[in-house]
C-alpha cells in the first residue's frame, strides 16, 4: 500500500517537474523572440545564456527510482520490470536511486550507476528526501 502511494507521489511530482521545465523553455523562447523583434540588448536576454539553459535541459541523462519490497509469496513480480530496465539502460545514460534489498542486488549485479540506496521505503520523510534528490539531480545532470 505504501509502495503504491509513493509511486503515485513520484508520478505526480514528475508531472509537475515536466510542466515547469516546459514552461521555462517556453519562457526562454518568448524572451528570445522579444529580443529579436525589438533588438533588446540586455545581459539577461543574451542568446548564449538562453542556449546554455536549453542545453542544460536537453541532456539525455535520466534518473530512475527502483523500489522493491520483500515478497511474502513465491511470485516473481519484479523480473519483467528488471528486463525492461536492462533494455532501457542499453540505449540511455541512466542513474538509479534504489529502494529495497532486491533493487540494490539487481543494480549491483548489472553494474548500474546507483547514486543513492535506501534499505526500505518506510524511512521517515522519504518522499521529501527523494524530491530534494531529484531537484539536485536536475541541477547537476
């Protein structure tokens, strides 16, 4: 139950983050249009700074948060996700935050780039910690 709530929170935060990134790119395009149309000379609206901002958001680095929990029954519900992760890792530069022992073991066995590991999802303020980590990831990606 907690895992599903965390996943929903992560999805909602991802949607918000995507909105703000799209909004910032739109604003930079609008500023560039104003500069071109009215021949504005201002350090804030220099095209090289806008290009740097665009390149900052275009880098193809991704962050995955892989959450696993101890399975009480004999089902293997994570193997299909792990196959999909391995397929995506082949084509992308992906960093991982792993939550749970199985996620850590999977990342270690496949030599994935883990930037942070949490033992389980019942850590106090985990959603706040993850939010801060995602913001930091975006700043230094």
